């Protein structure tokens, strides 16, 4: 293969054949691909494992190798999980700061893309969150929290931004922030979320941005972060 871009022949093959958006695109068998690339089957299998870990391909017993649409999430997630294992709070706080800056930077671009259906979904998420908070016993509306943020930014077409935003929530769960928070913290946080959604639905994007920025530092006062870092 001339003009090699990668150390692994399989990566070169995937980059040269298709644009990375062909979800479910069937690829030749392992033996055919290893022959075409001029590598041993053992070496090809090693490269295939890397491609699977990065989310470039899916391998199943009956369907064989299928290309997956490009996503930045698998690569970010693998690196981030390693970073958390090395130094949990130091790296989580650094990644959280990056995520906060991205959300602020893309706020105006994304809110203009949201549809009436998105507005309705956001309203239902806020409603569901308050129902959980007023339930006896109280339930932590983590799923609503995650879905609300990802819905707001879900219309963006930038796979790198989306990969980072999605990886953040997996890190959030890994460090256990979804498992505990006191009521006052949750009530204040969802007060900001409600303001954001009301502003989005009313087209008052500046007010929504102000609520977003005002609530982003609340994470550093989360009871678990204060306790674990103390």
C-alpha cells in the first residue's frame, strides 16, 4: 500500500475504503483482508482488536466484520478511563473543565438547531427530574441530567465535541457522582436546568447561557467530590 498513513495496515485499508460513515458496511473476511494487506493472520487479528477498541469496526460470529460510522467516543473513553485509574479526581476535574468550556463555546450554535420536539423532550426531562426529587424516598434524577445535556448538544455535527461530551458522562458515573447528592444540591442544580430549558423554549438564549454558566461550578461543591478530595 503506497502512501502509508498508519503503522497498522488495517487502519490504512479502512481509511482508503469508504468515508467512515457506512454503518454496517460489510467488509471481506479476515483471511481475504490479511492476504490483500500482505500481513499474517496473527498480525491482522492484533490490528483488528485495536480497530474494534477504537470503534472503527464491529465483529460478530455470523455477520463477520462490519465498518462502523466514525465516533470519537471510544478513543476518548479508553484514554479517559485510564487517566481516572491513575489519578481519579485530578483527571476528572481537568476533563470536567474541558467539558464545561465546550458546552459554553457551543451553546449558541446548538440551541438554534433544536426543534419543537427537542423542546418538548427537554421539558419532559425537567418534569421527570422534579417528580423524582419530590418522591418519597427521593430519587436521584441522573438519567434525566445526562439526557438533558446530551439532548441540548445532540444536534451538533462535530464528532469530536460529541465524543468528549458523551465521555464526560461515562466518567461522571465511573467516579460515582451519579450515586449520591444531598437534596439542597440537587434542588439548586435542577433550578438552573429548568431556567435553561424555559429560556431555550422561549428563544431567550442569552438567559439560558447565563443559567448554564452559573450552574457549571456547582459540580465542585458536589458532596462526593468534597468528601473524597477532603
